[in-house]
C-alpha cells in the first residue's frame, strides 16, 4: 500500500522507515503529483510554521489541505497534528481544519522541556512510551473525535475515522503499534 509522507521539513525519514518496516510502500511527497496514487498521507513532526512556508513555496499547501479535508486517511504527528487542527494558538497560525480539535503549540515549554511519558492505562496502546518534543497540547476535542491515548488525563492520540493525530512521536523508537493500527484501519 502506497503511503505518502510529507517530506517538506521535519521527521519524515523516521516515518518512512517505520512504514516500510510494516510492509507499506512510503512515497516522499515533495510536489503535488506525488499525492497522485497514495492511499494515505502522513504529516510528520518538525516545525509547523516552517512546514507551512515550505508547503506554500512548493505549491503544496492547497493540494495537501484539500487532501486532508477529503476524509481520506491521514495521520498527523506533532507539527503534523497542528496542521490538521481547527484552532491553533501560541502562536496562532492557519491550519487545514481537517480534524475537529484545537491545539496549543509549544505547550510544555522549549525544546529542552521535551520528555517521554507512559500513556495512561486503559487506552488503546497500553504501556506505550510517548516521546514529546516541543509538543503541542490538545485543548479541545470535538464531539466526533475519539481519544485513543492519554497522558496525565490529557488526550495525546485521537482519531476521527481514518484521520488520526498524535501530539507525540510514534515514529521514534521501535514500538510500531500506532502505525500498525492506523495502517490496519485504512487497508
Ligand atoms: N513546536 C513545533 C510546532 O509548533 C512542533 C514540534 C514537533 O513537531 N516536534 O510546530
């Protein structure tokens, strides 16, 4: 299954590695034509302002926005989750309004305040170590959005159908359960 990985900026290589390890065929998306025949699209972590700048520069912003809003499978992690959200604060910026969420960027402090946390028991991925790097916080979850994992009671992995978003980095480390579950969901 061909899965696009937005490769404008940020941690796309680790997503591609993890997807390939699970038997998918990752396609690095750098121009609109790359979206042609992918079955799903991953928006990686990185820096969402830089990503938007690169998307606009490369003529990708409108096609990627339209793709994410088309109810096709999409998975945004960290900066990618910020791009998918409806409301973005701290600082505010435009987003794709593909998932009914509001986020606050850089909500745990600077890059130095990055951390790992085990998700709360009782969710879909027991024992998962979630890696947060200058992470956003989900401050509102819409009615149709299901919370798949929490840390300290707060949503960190959510989905609405085949649209998933994580505020952490499931592509880092060797626990592939989140990617595997998303791939299973969309295949
Ligand atoms: N702080 C970044 C932003 O606001 C996101 C960090 C990440 O993707 N690791 O875009």
